[in-house]
């Protein structure tokens, strides 16, 4: 396919015209000088840690092969790509922008001084730290979303025929994140799902000090069925530009994944503090210098008669002088000087707008579809395969049928009647149906959520009602699930992915911690990824599970700045809190983790046979960070959440029979904690017992204690928790989990 015309005047068979060749040379030279100035600023203690692009300047040609409205997620060595892309955008100065990032200036137009990243909203460069290929799942999710957004009428920042460009290094190509993401792309394309993405592997043969075998990338990805593999010498400008043109043509025309293997060199070590002579021989270093892509481009232009050597040297020196001048200017820029300024980008807090959004969604409540009808045995005619697997689920976990006793019918006024009392699982299903019905940008997906309707039946019937484009199954790969959420969120969707069990989210926690939660931070709020991640979690399942299906570890989720962690215990709270989370995602760009207690999914009774744990989903708004109190007891406040709520309520009933009166405070929100409600109800009784089903070390109770101490609470304080242990299989679980007996014993100790 060589010979395709390139923008600006390349034909691989005839060469590069003067203007275009000099343009690319100048982008390469600017990137090289940015590296030099960045190192000088670091040595002078005026700049901060940065990784150079020297030796990778051939990626300027990759930028030239793409359109400026093709979203790009860049490797930290894609400096010349960034310069070439940004030069085409009026009002964007890539040299100044990069150096503002190097010195962590508050005026940095992408991160606002929070991190040195390649990013520009105007140039469609989405900022990434790009460590160990963590951005690849997002890139795959975005490629998946582009065509889908156009077909579903969802407003997307990029055109329907756009191509996603994603660059990374040869060492990162070996990481499970990269392997999983590329596998997900190929798997989707295999099913006929549009996947317009160009994976650009910039192979310099080294992962810091560890060599990559010269033939490894080609052997690992070259023979992969369903993945078009193209290779180019990144030190030879016409070669890399021709291959990049071919790669983009294939991805744009056929909407398929393409792997572009660009062989580069690394000049100057891994980063500013790295001395490569400590692990590389002089001959190896000299061999890389001989392949310097900037020198190679100069030689090509001279040989082609485009420019004389002296002219190119003069251009190089002029660019260097300009970069140094800008470097001297940016050191005078102000830095972030307060915690408030640093954290302002995490997420705006707009409770009034969130409440209005909740009520907008609630006003369009649909007639409840209970019990849900049976799933079809094949895709409906209008459906297309979704990313992931369309085959029936093979999980061995139990799948109780979600059903309710009645179906909501219109009342005498013609408006839908209030839905009947439901279990927690039914209320979540009902609310997901409302949200999908109200807004076409809502997506529900995850392993087993489509055909099967979820391991516990929570999404049962939704796929039939809303189609396989809105409710679909994914691969058994939590990084791919979350990457799909990250990418679709960028494209204008409000994704509601499901992670099947809490223990499984830890397999992909960096997609939440390092990607989802940081995007606003690294882009100063210019990019966001609204999402509500449903996670089936916590313990107390009877006769099933063990550690991986009964996990009470929430500490890693609560530790992520800006992320909302919600844990509903009742059906009415689940419905209201889910609406609030979706509204916060849409309005504030929030990343919300919605942890659903598995043991309460199908619970009907607080006490045997009373069905008092059923509740009707309501349109009540539950603000983020507001607790719910049960009772007005003046002797003791039991602070709890999740499974601890019914356990504490039963304990409170037994205490009442003994003449001791307790109120139960359901935190509901574990991040941010409802501190104001906590302090008010603690002071109302002067005795606080924290009933915490998470572990004693690193559990929720520690944060509750700290919040009370910070508020100068002076009353009595105690806690009952689960043990610092994994959850074993069978009855042994009762020996390490929080129990009602432990709660009652701690209460008596506190009240005596």
C-alpha cells in the first residue's frame, strides 16, 4: 500500500516536498531541544522529573499521517508527535506548553502545574502518564465508542470516522495491561465490532536497563490473527511516514485495529537521573547515536535536494535558541501554592445541579417491568456484537431469579403508580431501567450482565428491553471492562460497568486509581470520565464463595482522591443513591464506585417473615455524603453501613427489650464520609459504637474514629469489626466476620 498520498506532500515512491520535509524536521528539532532544555532546567533545580523523547523523533511522521481531530493517547516519549500535532492548531504553542509542564507552572494549559504530561484539548491529545501501558484499555474503549456514539446519536467530541492513536514502548508491550487491551481490540474486531485504533509501539530496545530482544515485538504481535502488523524504521523519515499512512488508512477505512511497530533508538538514558553507561557498553551507545533520527532526516533532506547542510544547521540552532529563551521565561511563572489550588481539579462539587439532575431523571420514571421477561436465545435483529463475548456465561456462581410480586400499573390519573416494595437487587434493576429509558447515552455492561442478566440476576431483562448496544457482555478482563468505561465516557456516554466481585476489582485497580481518578487532575478539568462502577461485594454469603466471593476489603477504593464510594443497604437507598451517582457523574464528571452488598441482594426480612427489608424505590434525592439514621435512641449511636445495618438494627431491638435505647446511623457513603451527620448523632448520645464489617486494620472504623477525633468529639467510643483475615470458606467465615453477638457485646461494654 506504499505510495498513498500524505497530507502536505509525501509520496513514498517519490519523496517529500520541501515545505513538508522542513516542517517535520523542525518538529523533530523542537522536540530534541525541549529534551535538552528540560534536562538543563532539572540540573539547575528549576525543572522537575521528565522523560525525554530523544531518539524517538520519527513519531512526528505518525502525527503527520493522522488528522488533528483523531484523538491521541501518547507515550511519554512522543514529544515530536505532540509538537507536530499542536503546530497545526491555531493558538497552541507546543514549546511553551511543554516547558510550562516541565517547571510545574500553574499556567501549564493542560495540567495546571500538576504533572508534566503531553496533552491538549484543542489538539485532541488526551493527557496520560502512560506508565506501563496503563492508557491502552482506555484507548481501546474510546475506539469502541466512536462508531457507537454516532449510531446512537450521542454527542461525541470527535467525528465518527476518527481513528484513535495510542503510543507506548516496547517494554510496556509486555505488560499484562497492554496484552489485555490489544487482545480486547482483536476480540471485538473478530466479532465485527468497529475498532479504529492504531497501536504505535515505539521500540527502542530497552525497558530502562533491561533489553528487549530485537525480534520480540514482531514475534509477539506480527503473527496475531485479526491484528494488522506494519513495521517501519523510525530513524528513516520516509519509511515511518509511509507505514503510518498505511496504518491510518487501514484503521480509518476498515475500522480495524492496526499495530504499527516503529523501531527507534533511545538517546541520553531513560530519564534525567539515569546514567546508561552503567549498564550499556560504549559500542551499544555509539550504535544508537549513529542512527539518530534527527541526523537521518537532515541527511535525507540534503540528499533529496530540499536543503543545504548549513541551512538545516541554522534552522536547528534557531529553534534551539528559541526553546532556550522560552525556558528562561517559564521559570518565572507562578507555581501552585495551596492544597486548595492543587485539589481544585479533582471534581467540582455542585450539589444543587446534581439534585436537579436526579429529579430530571426521576420525573421520567418508567413503568416497572416486573417480573422481567425471559432473555432471547439470540441477538435481536437490530443488535450487533458488543465488545467482549456474546456467548452464554459459564460462571458457576448461583443466579437467583430477580422477581417482584406485582407489576406497577398506572393509577387513576394516568401516571405510573409507585413501584411495589422490592429487594435491593430488584431496586437496582428497576433504577437501571429508568436510567436507560431516560437517557440514550447510558450504557450498562460487564461480564454476564447481558444474556444471563448478571450472576445474581441484577441486570435481568435489561438487554431484551434496551438492546445489545446499550446492555452488553464483555470479556472476562476487569481492565478491559474499566477501559471500556473510560473510553466511552470520553466519547460522551455515561457508562455503568459492573465488576462481578469486589475481589476482582483489585485486578484492575490502576484503571480507577491511575487512569479514571487522575484524568481531571492531569487535564485541569478539561477532560473527564464520568462513570458509575457497580461492584458486587462484601461478605456473608451462605454456602458459597470463600475469599474471592466474600471480600470485605474497601481500603484501596476509599484511598483514591475524588472518587465517590457508595454502599447502600436497603432497596430505597440503593435506587436513590444510584440515581445520585449517575447524576454526579453526568454533572460533575465524577467517578463513582457503587458497592452492592451481595448478601442483601435478595433479603426480604429484617426479622423472620416480616418482609420489612423490602422497600419501594422512591424519587427522594440522597445527597452524596449524607447518612441515614434509624431510630432516636438516646443511649447509644451505632455507626455502620452495608450488612452492618440490618445486623445493628436487630441488635438495637434486643437492646431496647433490655431497656437500652440505641439509634443506628447508616453511613451509606464511605467516601466522602458523612462527617456532619456522624458528629451530630455521636454528640446526641455521647456514646458511639462503630459496627464495621471491614477489617480491623485499614477498615472503615479507623476513618470514623479519626473524623470524630478531628471534630473534637469527647464522648465514649468503641468498635466491633471483622478480623484481619481473608474470608474462609463455609462456617469458618463466622469466626472472622463481624457478628451481631460481637456488636451486642461491645454495646454492653460501652453502656455499663
